[in-house]
């Protein structure tokens, strides 16, 4: 499996708080069947997480060297989870946003009480700048939970959608779980991420989520959102184009 959303890079945000915890999260993920992980520390000025590319690229290289020394056979990539509070903040910090493995893809989240227009305007400003927005955990936003058309609107505006692995098990409440199941049924998700923050509460383990999706929504779809789409994304293939996501 490929995990495209994690807070495993140590001591930069509210994720892992030590190198030891980070290494253990990677070992746990590898033993659970994940062999590639994108490290996506928060870039969220409003939450006090200021992690521009110029800062985290060096930390990432240092951490990668430690992982190699420890012989953990897991492929790491760098990205960020950008808090998209407004188009102005996005444009102001365009150079600071770490793309997913140097591709045209960026991972972004919103405030949980964001409204529909803010989401769609944000997607538009990202695509106009020739980037592909991946929306982190749409099932967690209140407006997505009550407007069934919104996931299609986001997709039609050019966004791709990433489910958190724990949503289907009710880790973020029953509303998030129910909409995640509906979105899986409609094949609206393109990726899955652990959104791992530590060893206990939000872990790096994804296999039980993969099995659930495989058993209820089919192996083809499970393989697509837990691996194949991410593989293409990391090679900078635009999976929105006809023929690449079929
Ligand atoms: Fe996250």
C-alpha cells in the first residue's frame, strides 16, 4: 500500500514528537503492508505550524538518512498538508507549499466549518495555477456531511479526494463515517491516507481499512485507491485525464 498523508516527520507539527516514535511508526506500517509513505507535515499558519519547503526539505533528508541507517525498507517521499484558509493565503505562500514528491499535486485541508463556496473557489485558484489539488479527508468537513452533491462538485472542479483510513471505522464520528461509506459506494475517493499522528490514537496502520474496502466495494477499487492511483500521482501522471484512472 501507499500512504499519501502522514505526520511522521518528527517534531515539526502535532504528529510524531520524537525520532524513535517516527521510526516505530514506519516499522509498524511496513509490517502492516505499507511500503511507500508520503510525509506531509502541516503547513498551517493559522495553527502555528510554519513548515515551508525551504525548512522541511533538509529535515526530510536527515530523517531519510536515519531510516536508511536503521534498514527500514520503506520508500519515503515529501509533501505537506496545506491549510487552505483563503486564496490570498495560498497565493502569498505559493513558494512555501511542498508539492507531493516534486509533482504538480498538492495536498490541502480546510477548516472543519468551511463553506461550499470557499472549497470550490480554493480548488479553482489551485487549478488555475497549474496544480492538482488533493482534498484531505473531505468526510470530516461539516458541509460535506450535509450536501451530497459537494463531492461531485469538487471532482468536477478538478480536485481529487483522499479518505482517512480511520473514517470508515467511526474514528471521526458517525457523520464522517456515514458520508465516507457513501463516497466509497459512489467511487468518489481517489486516495487513502493514514493521517497518522503517533503510535496510539491515529496510527500508521492501513491494512484493516484496505480489507474493509476490498470486501465491501471490490478488490479493483481498493487496489486503485490504496495503491495504483498513488503510484501514478507520485510519477506526476494526471489521473484526472481520461484513460489514466480507468
Ligand atoms: Fe493530516
